C-alpha cells in the first residue's frame, strides 16, 4: 500500500492516539521513559561506574567539557530526532512535513499524508534505530567520552518512549490501516465494513 494524500472513500477513523491530551497515555509514556532511562543507567554503571568515570574525567581536566557536551548534544539531538522522523516521512512518500514544539513534546508531522501501517512503523522507529547505531559506533570509537555518549543513547531510547508506545498500539491493528500523524496526535483509519446488500 502506498502513502496517500486523500483518504480513500471506504476508510473511516478507528482510533486516535493523543499523548498531549490523553493524560493516562502521557503518564504511561513518561513512566516507560523513566524506567528505560534508569535501566540503561544501571546497565552502563555496572560496566563502568559513573563515579569512577567522573573522577577519571575530572583528573584529565575534561569534566567541564563533558558537561557542556551533554547539554549541547542533548539540544542538537532533539532536533535531529525530529528531523529523522521528517526525513523518513519524505522517504516513505510524504508530501508535507511540519516541525514544532508544544511545550511538552518536539514533533515532526503532517496534516496531509496518510501512511500505511508498515511505513508508519518505520517512520516511528527511524530515529531510535538510526541514532542508536550512530551512538553505538561512537561509544566504541571514543571510550574516553563513554558516559557522555551513553547519556545521549539514554535520551535516544528513553526519549523514544512515545514512538515505542505508538508502534505498540499500531502493531495490533489491521494491516490495511492508514495513519495521519500531525505530530501532536495520530489518527488511525481503516476500511469500513459495508453492509452486504
């Protein structure tokens, strides 16, 4: 199925996922994000204890640079995460991508495009996969910056909790669905079962 800009006549809305307005879903996503961050921190701390790394980094005179790097790279990463969604939308036939920030979430979205299920799942997962690989390679190449890069990886995976939640919800729906993602909410459409005459 292809991405379309006009909803086919036999399709009707079957679900709305709105993490901005649905407080229960927003809470679940924020809890998931926090759990991911804590687990990832604990995993890395077992491999290389954070306090030991900090002491070593301070002794080498890189602690301030590491702190600045985390702050700057975090801001840049948020932009790159949304840009990656937008690029994936374009690659999968999207004609419009808009970017914004709601105060709670940064977003990339379109009010013109209806993406088929498989393509939409790829769009949702694109940043966590692409940047996950980039950060893993950097982790291997720059061991002296291991915790700086790991904090970015935590942001990558934990920050994608909303994307992971949406993929979970959409994955259980029929293969025939189309999804419009305006950036702040996702509206899901499917073929209407017409009565037999």
